[in-house]
């Protein structure tokens, strides 16, 4: 019997993964001055023991003002780097999952309260800071407008991405994902809903892609060819007149042309007017359309919760990998249970073998022995 496709290896450029399951980046809003702490060690440590082929660390900002909240991680100074090294070292010792860092700038969605504190844009009196964006257009009508970025601002952010990539390389990450979705800065430049510039960074599709492509270029130069580099893109703004799946296809073709190793297709987040048709696998169709147009690996994400659902996505050629987030919070051993359900094999940890019921199919590549 052939192995389920979910449990077969895949290569993202120079990086080979043991299986096609990705732990999606999940913001924890729990850092201090951009630094990872014991919460992150506990959270990531649990996910690292899942057996997923790729574990992604949450959106990590390239500058202090690029954080979504005061609790978001950053990789813009030496203290950030030291704190993240502690997490990386722990993950390397505990798990064989490959590690990816998502790097980002929140743009006009920065300076926000944490979700459980309401999530609203914070004023300076509330501890907030000035936000920047391609244009002085607020995310919500009742919010203060961001400052439209000058060319100097644009160059500074490009340099910030390069510096963060340099730190990520020192930390030994296997892959980097640029965050160009969910309404954050790179997505804001792409979407005509947020980008109303009339210079070389606005107007035409080519101009709106320019900022992301320039950032891709400098990050690739810092990483070299040994580290996989891809982009989380948006399949749709879910708003009339906004970014569409056809736009996404065009962008992904351009990213492939400049050497991207993969794309990770999500959607939404740039406008409160979005009308999303939420349901199981609601974003898979966007990934499927991209996959028809490119040859690089395509990752899909969004309400993928069941093993057979994930396997069917791969078997029907709609995507090459699946990324899960909330499903991992509910079940940090999701890949174990998926392997048992589908008849697959996964990397196991002998410390945990004793938990396997005798009638459960052998899912680990190692032989399970009796333990005292």
C-alpha cells in the first residue's frame, strides 16, 4: 500500500521536509520589547513534538514600529536575537521538524491592543505609536490615518527586512516567509484598497508589486541560496474593487520568475468591509488556481482540520502542502492522529512511545518497544 501523500517528502527549494504538514505561524502577543520568553518556549515546544515537517514561528517584526501589538515578537536588535536563539536552540534539541521564521511589518495595523484587550488602534496616550502605510488611508474610518510613506521610509523598511534576514540567517533558520497577506504592510502596497499612491509604488499592478519584489531581492541576497525563501500571499481581499485571485496568480508567477521557493496562499485582512465565505477549506480554491499557474510548491491554509480533508487536497492537486494553526492548538499531536487515520508514518519520540495503545497502527518509523 502506498504512503498517503500527506506523509511523503517535499522540497521547498534547498529545503527537504519529511512530510507535507506545516504548523502555521500563530501570533501569541506575549513578548516584551519584541523578545521571546518562557511562554514561547512552552508554546513552540509543544508544537515541535508534533512531527510536522515544518514549524513556523509567528510573525516577527523587522522594526519596533512594525509590531502589531506591544506583545509581538521582533528581530531588530541584539536582545531580540538572543531571546529567539534560546527558542531555536530548544527546538533544535527537541525536534527534527524544520524551522521557518515569518518576518513582517504590520503597517497601518500596527500599534494595536492585543486581541483579548479589544484589538483597537492605540493612541499615543494609550502607549501606541505612529503607523505608516503606502497611503494616508486608515484601516477603519474611525481610526487615525497612518502616515503615507516617503521614499526614505520605503528604503528604511527595505533595509530593515534585510537586517532581520541577516539575523535570521545567524540563528540558523531553515526557511523564511515574507508576510504579504492579512492586511499588513506588504499586502497594503499590493491592494488598491490601501494603496492610493501615484508614484512608482502605486497605480498599476507592476508598481504595486514593486515594494514586495524589492524586499524579496534584498532578503534573498542576505540569505543566500541555502535557505528557503517564500511568501505568504493573499488570494483575495474579499471586497469589490480589491485584490483578486487573478492578481494573486500574477504576483506568484512573478515571484517564481525571481526565484521564490514557495508561496503560502491565505486571504483577507486588509479591509473591515470584507465578506468572507467561511467554511472548511475556504481558501483552498485560491491555492488551486495559483498551483495551475506555477511550478513551485504551493501551500494552502484555512480551516483544514481533518486528515482525510488534508489528504484529498493533495491528492486532487489543489496544493502541495497544508498548513494548520487552530487545529494544532486543539490537538498538538494532530500529525500522529492523521498518520494513524490514513496509514502513514511520522517521526516519533521514544519518550512518548508508551502512550501508544497496542491496537493503534504503528505510525512511527522506529520500532516501539516495551518500556519498564
